[in-house]
C-alpha cells in the first residue's frame, strides 16, 4: 500500500517535471499553435456569418456554395 502511494507520487512528480521541460523547450511552438487555432476560429466565425447572410439574401447561391463543397452535382 505504501509502495503504491510512493509510486503514484513519483509518477505525478515526473509528469510535472516532463511538462515543465516540454513547455520550456517547446513553449513557442505551443503558443504558435494556440495562436493559429484562434485565427482559424475567427475565420470560421466570419465565414459562417457571411454564409448565413448569403443564405438569407440569395438561397440559390448558398445552395451552389454548399454543392461545390459537398461534391454533389447541382443538377
């Protein structure tokens, strides 16, 4: 029982140490990936808003856009 507790504690401490090393060495990479994720989400939100407006203003154009991305033949 005591041995199990020590092993769990050792694994937890080694995990924290490895996370510190990983973020210390690759912190810039993680920051870059998070920034790119934020940029992709912004583009997704703007694109969805534009598509929503097109769908209200011109439903046939919205259907053509949907068909071009889904690969179905529009006719």
